[in-house]
């Protein structure tokens, strides 16, 4: 077993799965234009410039950080499976499958892995095109079961690389998620919502620097923005936590998550980590964050008492939840009055979920800022 333990999120032999790569490629080239294709991103973690296989407390800590990161990515729906490539003395050490149609986004996500940031691993990403629905990943299992180990020892590295077509990687194609809930308002049209969320005049009334100041962020902290949308707040939060901090930009729309990954590259904010969440679960790990921010997204959450009861576990001791939402009544911006929630309703729901309001700020023109903590 390598210095980073063999570990996976699903209980099946990926070696057998990848063994039919050549036949898949052949099937996809038979000229049938009617065949729908899916694409997965295969992330190859190879020996990096600071690679070491000598046991040490530093390597043990790096291992723990790496596994925690991969687990968080899996919980967020961005990693499907990850395991050791048990090939002694080979450059290739681990193989992961990322769920995004764009290799550039997989590269961005993989680059945030602590083991990659430390130089222990380097990253290569290969797009692997398959007939639609040939590969599925069960969501019911969770990591940590020693019976769910992946092994790539049963096939040769060269054969596996050939099956992926590394010498001529295929182009990514668009994939679609499962059918959305028809009753839920969708925010999946990036272009349309960018025109709304990133409208130039928003800075004047949103005052992002004021909102960020009310969070009380310090360098090195970790903050989660739930319902981050197009990532309007990401660069402001990134500046507050610095390069050693983290900004988890959480959204339930895959198109928004992909957009924010590209935006993090263009804005030069590697500490921004977009995460795909579920409608009923933000996908944050226990005691993972110091601050949680929701801007104009609280009212879009169903069964809020259950949602925020569960969310308490994600906050570290001394952490805060900050809810920013529109003032009651008619305004020049925001939703119609009948779709808003009063500050008293928000406070009542969160108190039922085990939170305690500690501050209320009315410094913004169109919004009220409510600050909560988890009582001891």
C-alpha cells in the first residue's frame, strides 16, 4: 500500500470497469451518429516535485488532509471514485474520476487537493468519452469501509493508459444531470443570471465590502457561501481569508459550479473551491467552516428547520451563520413582496433549528443582515 492509503467511495472493482475501455472506444467509432455519449474526467495523480514515500508525521498529516478533501469533493458530487494505482515504482499513484464535462474544471478542482498544493502529487486530466449510461456510480455507500477498496494491480499501467487514449484525448461534451424538480425555481442559465447577479450597479447597493466586514473574517479562515450562484461574493471573501484560507462556493446548479470554477481561475483566487450541493444538504463536513453566508438564498431552501438543524454540525466552535436577505415591502430590486420572509420569521425558524440570533444589522439599503451562532 502506498504512502497515501488506498481508499474509495464506492464498492465495486474499478479495474473491471476500466478493462473495457478499448471496446468502448471501438463502439463509439463505429459511425453511428445516433449514439449519445457521456464524458468523465479521469484525474491522474502522479509523483510530484516533493514526492516522498518515507513514513513521517508530516506525510501522515498530508494523507489525512488529502482524504478529507477527496471525501468532501465526493460529498459535493464532484468526485465519483478515487483509489490507488498499485503499480510499484510507477509515476502514477492514484486515479480519480471527477464529474464535470470540462477537463479544465477537473484540473482546477484537483489543483486544490492539499497533496497537490504540497507538491506530493502532480495532476493530469484525461477526458474519457463513453456511450451514455454505460457507467453509473451508486450514491448509497460512504467512504471509510475497508471492504470498499480499489485496486489497479490486475491490469498493466500501459494498457490502462492506452484504454484512456492519452496520446489523443477526446474533447469534452456536455452532460446533463437528472431531471430537476419541476416545482423549484431554476438558476441553471449562467448567462441570464450573470446579467442579474453581476449587474454593474449591484455594488452600489449590495456593498460587498460591508457584508464581508460583518462576517468578521480573519486570514486563514474557511467560509462557505451557500447559494453562491455566479460567484459574485467569491473574490471579496477570498481577499478576506487570504491565500491560506478557503472559500467554499456552494450551489445546487452544476452549471453555476462549473462557471465559478472558471471564474476562480480568471480572478486568480485559488482559495475559492466551488462545490455542488443537494437541495436538502449543503455537503459540508463536520466542523469544516468558520463562517456560513447566505445572500438572498435563504427563502429558496425547503424544509429550512431540518436543513439548518443539520447545518449546525458544519460550524466550528465560535463560528457564525450570516443571513442577508431583502427587506420586507416593495423595493426597486429583489423579489416581489409576497415572496419575501420577514426577519422575525427567519429568526423563528433558525431558533427552532437550534441557532441563536446575536446581531441584526440594517446598514444596507435593500437588505437586512442577521447573525446567528450555535449556543453552548
